[in-house]
């Protein structure tokens, strides 16, 4: 599978740590005309587990003990990544995003009809939820992020995928 991938650098803003080395990866048109079941099967085949189908929280949050992949199989939605000073992007239908541990994300537009599929690398399914508005979360997250292992496979492409090239 050939997918156009865009990297976005996210920076520590004092509330959301983001990842010190790994950029956000945007997979354009990765799952066009795909349903949730097909996305889950792809993630599972690439050792990304604990899949769910839901939305994106409407507050700035992140996971310090797990990387996360999201795929949009519903209508486009505006999402801010990296915290309140991070980029606001249109998360289009068929797009996927690999969010490194510590990477902030927040839904900004209405969630009506939103259908997001999410998953975590094998061994990281016990994810945590940290919020930008909780200073104690930020302090604890800094050490936790450093302990999160790089995934063995790209969630969309598998072996040899762009995640392995960009997350070094």
C-alpha cells in the first residue's frame, strides 16, 4: 500500500509534553471507502490492538504510556494537535494519524456523525488519559513518555512503513 504521509512536529508547551523525538504522522487517504471493520483488521494485522470505534474528546488530552493511531471513517472534523498552541487540522474522511506518546489532541468541531477508529501498539493497550488542564498529569507524563517503546510495525502499512522511518 502506498500512502502519502505528512509529518508535523509538535512541541512541549508546558501543559502538553508532546513527544521529544517522534512527530505526528498524517496518512492522507489511507482508508478511503473503508469501514470501521476494515480499519480494525488493518491495525490488528500490524500489531496495533485494543481497537475501539467512537469519537475524539472535546478537550486537550494525551496518553503518556501509549502511542495511538486514529482513523476517520466518518465526516471530516477539525482537530487541534499538540495543545492549545498546536496546529488545527482538518481530519478528513479516510485519513489516519499516528500520535506519539505525549501527543495532544482535541476535537474542535461538532462531533455529529463522527466515527473514529483508534488502536494502540501491542503491549500498550493499557493506555492512560492525561489532560492539559491538570498540571500533575504533565509532571508525571514527562518520565512516562521516555519509557514508551517504539512500535514494531507501522499501523497502516506494516513492516517498512513510514512510522519506522520517521520515529527513530
